[in-house]
């Protein structure tokens, strides 16, 4: 299937394959999607660093990709993953850990200061 990349990127929604909890949203380019398919581990494109990165390359909190789906327009991907450790770079299981009012819903799994140098 041909994917519809906008400006070379496609959004990726990341969901826990077992619980169906949404863990994060990221961007991928064609190479990152290809690396994900080849290795079975999530790769994304960092818009701020302008490079491909493997989820967990620094933290060790890897995402083993069990399935990849696309939406009806082929302009968004869904990665179904087995997440080891925290998905959020702030140390939470999911990046969606707070309400719009700022209330924190979950405890941190890990202090980010201990894993990101």
C-alpha cells in the first residue's frame, strides 16, 4: 500500500497491543517506517533533531512492534506495540498522563534524569 506522506512525514499513533492504551504520537518518514518493518522495533523521525531515532535507544525503553495499521486515507499509521518501560520521555508509561486542567493521572515509572544524559 502506498502511504500518503505530507512534507515527507506521516503521523504515528502508538498503542499498547494488549491494553489498547494510547502511549504516544510521533512522526515517521519513509526510512523510519522501513526500519520499523525490517527490525520489528519502532523508529521515528525527530523534527527537532532532523534525524531518525529508534525508540528506547537512550532509555532502553523499547517498543517491539507487533502490528502496523493505516487509516482509511493512508495518511496516519497505528503501531501496535509491546512497550518495555516508560513510553514518555518524562518517565510516564504514556505521554497522555495528564488532563487538560493539568492534573496528573498516573505516577512516574522512572525519573527521566536517571536515563537521559
